[in-house]
C-alpha cells in the first residue's frame, strides 16, 4: 500500500505541475508591438510565445546575447511546445534552459541577475517535474530549492513572488501547495511590479491573472474579474485573460 500511495502522490504532483505550464503558455506577461519587439529581446520572446511561434523562439534563443535571454527563450519555447504537444521540442528546450541557468547561477553573477536566474530555474524545474514522471519528485525538490534561494536573495522581487504564487496555486496541498498562500504571493508580486524596472521586467499582467485565479478560488469573483480586466489593460491581446473573463 505504501508503494501504491507514493505512486499516486507522485502522479498527482506531476499532473498538477504540468497544468501550470500548459496554462503558462497562454500566460505571456506582456505583448509588445512588432517594432518594439526588435529592440526589446524579452518582449520579442513573449510575443513569439503568445503566437505559438516555435521557429521564432528557436531563432531568438540562437540570437540571445546572454545566458538569461537564452534560457528565457528556451523556457518559453518549452511552454509553447507543450501546447502543441511536441515533446520532441519541449524536453530539449527544458534541458537547455535548466542547464544554462544552473551554469549562470554557478558563475556567481550579481545578486539581481542571480535572483532572476533562480526564479526562472524554479519555474523550469517545476515544468520538468510535470513532464518527467519518473523524476517528478526530484525536479519538484529542485524547483523548491531554487525558489527558496531566490527568495533568500531578494524576497520582494516580483518574479520571485510570482513564481511562488504559481507554484503555490498549482502544487497539491500534500506537497506544500496552498491557494491562500498563492493569493498572498500574488499580492506581493503586484506590489513589487509598482517599482521601476529597467532590465528584466516580464510578469506584471501574468501576476494579475494568477491573483484573479486565487481570488476566484476564495469566492471573490468580482475581485477576480477586476484583476483579469487589469491584466488586459496591461496587455490588450492577452488571450488567457480574455478566456477567463468570458468563462464567468
């Protein structure tokens, strides 16, 4: 019975974490006009991901001029491939993103960049937990370790608290998930996005979507709708926010 229970628990974790990133493929934080996308690599990656443009993401990763941009492009390539049910693209992209992020963290970059790399690594490892069933627990633990390290460095970084919100919302309570905590983390992320940002700036509209989901879970439907509307104010072509509003 212990073996059966462990197997079922592992499967529950895998399915829950996989759902994070199937949704996440629609959850690109902010869209940019095509002209701006050329000069802003992060927004170009987001735009290509929103359009499910596998070739575009592959090209952007090849053109990336630093480790973080490469890893972010590979991560978005993976979540895009997940929607297209293309594991032949998805799994190598996850491996490439995780390996590059691990290398970046090991190189001891400045605290800000290290924090961003760890937050993205937490999401990447979480996605691996969903798509590698035999190693789901292992990758889930690596995801938690990366998130804890990012939080220790910069607890108010909005992408750190956004990653915490996503994982807290989607992880089963048996493995530490907590939708009330997800709401608190999403609040922290949105507060963090109020600060000026010059370099790595993705995630604000996405934070409103996840906070709306947490509010809906808590029974605050009006609050959820307000958050999804705010997400659309930030990103007018944000398909996931549109779908959520249409569903209520």
